[in-house]
C-alpha cells in the first residue's frame, strides 16, 4: 500500500474502522468507545495495533484520532462517565480488567506487562493530538516498569504491585 500509494487500500481500512466501532457498539460490547469490560492485553489490541497502523497510514483521519482520544481519556480518568482505571498515587492501573462499566477489584494490587499496551495507546493519542497529558500519563505508568526492570540484582519482574515489590 505504501509502495503503490493505492488509496483504495486506505479507504478499505477506514471503512473497516467505522464498521468495527459500529459492530461492537451496536452489539452492546463497547460503550463510550471502549469495551464494557476487558483485560488489558486483548482489550487494547484494536486500539494499539490497528489504530496505531491507521495513525501511520492516515495520520489526519478524524475517526482514528477520535477513537484513540476516547480510550486515552478513559485511561487517564478524564471521562466522568467511566470509573477510574488509573491510580495516580501508585502509578499503576487499578486492575488487569477494566472497561467503561468499571474496574475489577480482585487484581488491584498487580500490574502485568500487558499494562504497557496502555502506555503505548497513550503515546499514540499524544502522537495524533500533541496533547501532553497523554504522554505524561504514559511516562508515569511506564516509569514504574522501567524502575522495576532496572533494579540491580533482581530478575525481570512478572508484575509490579502498589508496594513496589514483585508478586510472590
């Protein structure tokens, strides 16, 4: 597509993007532009992978920007219609499972590497909007991981907790 400049490919992808949002919203699986409840790994895939690609091939496409901003707003607790996903006091997401219907409290002490996908989505939102709040939140959440990975004499963490230690 990039080599030939074939606009039909980009148009196809834009149509698929519209149809994807319409399908999941129409079936009641998405609300406020994100899954009602999903875990951080699979729930972020469309936003991180597909919208990341779309932001490269059609960087000014308004639907891409709107969808990235919508999910990034939820990640930063900037949407009053959705429970808070991120805990600014700990620098961690409140659970592995979150969505526009809430946050599952049973994993609130543990963030997994899957949460780095959230930082990537936030960086994509920053790329298409230049709004620094997205980059600042990505930095805040990823810094906890960088600190854990860089600790001397410690194995790579499988997760990080509010107390800063690795899970047992």
